[in-house]
């Protein structure tokens, strides 16, 4: 699978803070590099020395399985020295501020920091305090750029393109950084984006981002090529947004009946972790002919290898 691009010699940004900061050339450059790592990751010998002698620090202030493990695996496969900080046992628990933590880490001369933080904008703040490259692994409700990039790569791998596809993003749009990054990226790549959510989980004035808004799943999924489900962000809800999980599943969970509104060859995506029986029918999640959720995880490593290589070499 080839990705057509005007390959940039150099990425335009020092840090990967969000999709909004990237140009189409930047995106194509990252996806092209990631595409080259897919075959490597499926081979017996997965080890390179691309980042030999470089130090990568993973700084995760929120729980993570897929993102943290894939960044760690990506760094090690590129030959970097990878340190994943244990926040529970760090000085942060003793009252150290994010800025003090940044200054402490900066004094150790890392080459790249990967950070996830519950506050929107925390990554931007940290990037101003360190000399090395910084990659945003998710900050509050704001952005999750590598998730959007791996989603795009998965779509291209399976459909051959993003341009011209109709893609539905369904669920907790209001609190989802994954939704925001995907809206920016899918629009940039020429997709038609439908957002489907209950009224209280749909951002106000969201149409200004060039998307179609629906409150009915069947209408929002009509003739879609891709159905992208979202996780309910319960940890970001400061009040009761749902009357019950059962009612949410009835109206906004992905079921075979609702999926029938999409195209016959529509693919199902989910960033994980999934709440089976609430966000998605368990049989659909495991359907090898329709679900590409496992492929998203696999290609996530390739995308993060590309980002580590590009931004580490940029600085």
C-alpha cells in the first residue's frame, strides 16, 4: 500500500502537540514513514538502531494501556533508551508542579518526551520549558494526534484512501480528544465527517468545523464507509450525562440493526478501551470482516515509530 505524498524533507514543527499544528505535507510525511514500519513490525527482526544513543521519557499522568505500551515498544524497536516514569512513586505526588517536573527532566538532557495529561494545554505548557522534542499522547479534551494519525493509516490500509469517504464519529463527542483530532485530520484529508451523539454530548456550534451533526444513529450512519465509535469519557463528566447505560446502548450503542444503515462494506473502528454492551455490540467488535480495531492497535506502533523518528531527528 502506497501513500501518495509530497514528502517533506523536514517536519515543520519542533513538537507534535496537535493535528491543528500540522500541514498536509507534514501529515503525508508521517503517514509515509509509518507505512514503511508496517512490514518491519510484522517481520521476525523488528530492531533498528535509528535512535541509538537517544533517550525517550514517557510521562503519563493518566492510565493508559495501548498508547503507553505502543510508545514504549516503538522507542525500543528504534533502538532508543526508553524510561517510563511511575507517576505514583514520583515527586509529583509530593506536590511538585508540572513545570518543576519539566525542568527536572530537562536537566537530564532527554532527546524526546512523550506526555499524557488530564489538563488541556498541559503539553503546550511543557513544550515551552524543555529543550527536547515533545509528543502529545493526549491532553484533557483537547487533542490526541497520534490516535488520529493511526486511524487515518488504518483507513488507508483498508480502503486505499481517505478522500471522498463518508466517516461517522459516534458517541461522546463533547469530552473526546480523539474526536477532535480526527475531525481536524479527516477534514484535512478530504473525508465527509458525520458526528452522531446525544444532545448533551454534542459540542455547541460544532458545524463550524465542517462536519454534519446528527442526533439519530441510523441517519448519521446512512451510507457511511467507516463507523468510528468512541469511549464514554466518564472521568471527564462532572455531572450525570446519561440516564442509564442501557438507554445509551439502545439509542447510541452500535448494533447490527444500526450498522445496516451504513454501506455493506463499512468498517468499524474504536480507539479503546471498549465498553462492550454499552458503546458497541460485542459480536460486532469481534467481527473479523467488519472490525479493524485490532489493526488500529497494530498500526499504532508504526505511527508512533514514525513520530519518534521524525521529531527526534528534527531536534
